[in-house]
């Protein structure tokens, strides 16, 4: 049972990352004003892609879980939003159940 929960959590994490990267590209192309363009203050973020920054990922999650997602016109945007809305709670539940089952 524990192995199945860990497998579900890992698969959900990969699905969530894939969908968030794809949705970021769609948002950047269609509605770039939804993701603020700001320079990171830390040197840690120098040279890495914007999608890997925590604030940008949070903005993509905000769009995916809000009604603004319906304003995106690309058909694949709806699919990626659905994947994110499914993978985040499913993965979190599987992860917490695996942690409590192992202790």
C-alpha cells in the first residue's frame, strides 16, 4: 500500500510540473501581464529560467485555480489547468497518507 501511495505522489508531482511548465508558456504568450516581470533580488535566481522562480510558479498556480483560466483561448490550456487541478490535491493527499502510513 505504501509503495502505491508513493508512486501516486511521484506521478502527480511530475504531472503537476509538466502542466505548470506548459501553462506558463501559454500564459506568457497570451496574457503576459498576468505574470509580473520583475528582476529577482537574490543572486540565486541569476541565470535560471523564470518558470523556476517561486513567485512565477505561484502566479501560474493562481491562474490555474482561478476563474481567469477560462480566459485563455488555447485548447491545451484547459487540459493543463485540469491536470493541475487534479494533480495537486491528489499528490498532496497521497504524500500525506504515505507519510502517516510509514510512521
